């Protein structure tokens, strides 16, 4: 369910969106991942889940990231995610060599699924 929610939020932003890993040749793309924390336990079962979500935004070295970062934050918030924090995560190697993926930003946010059941998870 959370993967579908992320796709719904992010695909309209115009970038390719991939869960967990990307090995293609695009110069600008998103990779998503999340941690599931079960909650609302009753009858020895969780009935809700809290998702700690990361959206990794990769883009060329000299491109201005700000317009897309704003678009991504707005899109996530509109789909019920918390307002994302933005963490610059570019590494020294890609900045020094001006690789295609010279910039990397991580948007961190959360989501709640009140109807969580282990059989319904995307993992």
C-alpha cells in the first residue's frame, strides 16, 4: 500500500520513480524506501503502521534542485504524508567528478496506515 501511495504522489512530478534501487541510465530520478513500525497492537496483532519514508532525489551536478524539491514536498504533503525534511546527501566523489548524479537529496517524511495487516504490506 505505501509503495502505491508513493507512486501516486510522485509520478505526476515527471520523474521516474523506483522502489529501493535504480540501475538505469536516467540522469534525474527518484528512489523510495521506508521502514515499517507496527503500532496499535491488540489481540497480539498490530492494527496500524507508521512508515518512515525516504525519497532520494538524484540529479545532474549543476542543475538547480530547488524547483523540483518544492514540487516533491508539495506532492507528498498533498497525499497525506507529513511535511518532508530535506537532507543534502551528495557525496564528495560525485561532486568532485561532476558525475551525472552529482547531487543527491533525501526527503524524509512519515505516513500512517490505520488498516495495517501483515498480509497487506508491499514488502
